[in-house]
């Protein structure tokens, strides 16, 4: 494991910029530096001196990841939006909202294909849309070579304007829902629907809570995570599928091992 610091600057003063330049780093809005970087000792002193906000994340080594029996899969970035995005009507267009709570975001159930504005150029990447943190999209070749051999199914994606199926992208179908061992994890109960949403701060440093069983190569947590009106399930994958994704050199995702 390797600690990575993300140091936040609002409007750096000249003194801050000069001091950081002296330590060998250029100030940006978010300055990212690993603890094993030779400049770290000096930077650490400057964080202290200027009382800067420092968010620490952990990068797991390849050997940590390879040894894990089950891992959480996270997108490194989000691209595009579920449509129609402007007025939020992607929600009723894509989900059955009978159990949905708009205050905490829990309870939407997908009932129709996702709608996209245009055909995405995916190449060898795994796509996640903005706002939808528990679904992934790949091109059909990637699906056939990496996911289908692990027993994963897929569902179509359509163009928003015409409703026509897009032949260069599919959504990974992840119907299995498994309880995670969330004992001891902080949560809030929604004051409107009373349902529980867990804090997801462990995503910074890992490990993720372990599933009570592994029944498929890809599955979702029964528990919801997030804050405010955002709620998502964790997507977990087996060690075997993780190795398949790495062997195929797919980009767009990162992994955090689950607790033993
Ligand atoms: Zn609620």
C-alpha cells in the first residue's frame, strides 16, 4: 500500500507558491504527491506551516490486489450523462421509482435501457456515467472477451433521440445483490424513508467491507453508500474477474481489496 496526499489550494499566496517551488513542486488547485516521493518530507512541513487541507488516499500495490479474493471496482472518472439529463427525466425514463426516495436517493430500480446523447468511443475502457455510480458500460468486444467468459450478462443501451440500440456499447448486467459485513461502519438513517445509508470514507484507504458470500463474478452490495441525495451500491468483483480485467489491460477503473 502507498499513501497519496491530495493537497487543496483555494488561492495560493505568493509565499506559498515560493515555498512549494523551493521544495521542488509546483502549486496547483489540487497538488497530488505520494509519501514515497523524495520531496514529501519538505511538502509535509509546508502543509503543517500553511495549515492546508490534505486528503489522503491509498494506492494498493498489484500484489495486494492480485492476492484479494474479492475487490470493489470503482471508476477513475465519469463521462457523459444518463439522458434526458437536463430536467432529470432520465430517472423516470430509466428506473422504476416506486421505492425511490428523492431525499436520500435510495431505492431506484432499473426498468429500461440507459439512454445516451451520442455513441461513446470506448476502446479498451470501462465507462461510468456521471450520477450513476453503480453501473458500468463496455464495448461488445470487451464484453465478449472479458466478461461473458465469467458468466456476466449484458443489456442494451439506446440513443436518447431515437431510442435505437447502440451497437458499440453494452451495460454490464449486475443482478446479484449480496449483504456486506458493515458492522461498525458509520451510517445515517433517512429522516423521510427511514432507510440506512453507510459512509463510504473507506473508499479512500480501504479495505472495503467483505461480502457475506460470493455467488457471482460480479455483484452489488445490498447496502447503500453515499451522502446527501446520492446513494449507490458497491460493485464487487471476484479475484478471477479482476485478473481478467487486468490481463485485458482495460482502463477507466480502479480496485480496492475487500477485508478478509
Ligand atoms: Zn430516504
